[in-house]
């Protein structure tokens, strides 16, 4: 099992959906890292992680209403990588996190 801790900003408002009698809350997190180029300049690298929290039954997590686009969050969970067919028929990869903990960080929505 791969455990991960992420700190980043939400890419869209959290969605809460009912699937097969269970509830899933989902959102994406942009994790930014500054790297230095060989010429001494720096640039930001953004990695997107799709986050999901499953709950048995028709239960909406109370935190969902506060998870808005741009909100800074801390997420802990189990990491998986999956492949899928893109729109052009090419193979794409997705980084996913099955959430065990989510925390709102200060500063408000960016």
C-alpha cells in the first residue's frame, strides 16, 4: 500500500455523488513544486492528483461544502496510478488518492 500526504489547492469545487447506494466525494488537488533549471532560473511544476472519499450509504461529508476551487488543503490517503484511453485513443495516466483525512488550511480561497 502506498500512503501519501499532499498539500495543494483545489482545481474545482468538491463534487458529491451517489453511486450504487454509496456516496463519493471527489476533487482534484494541484501540488506545486519549484525547481531550478541548469541556467539558474526557477520554474513551477504542477502535479494534479484526483482525490476520492467513499462513504457507505447516502452520507455527505460535512467538509464538502467548504471545499471550493482554489481552497488550500492537506490530504492524506492511499495512492494509486491508473491508465485509461484518452479522447484521441492514446494511453493516459492518472494519479489518484483514496482519502483517509482531509484538512482545510488557512488563508481562504485563492
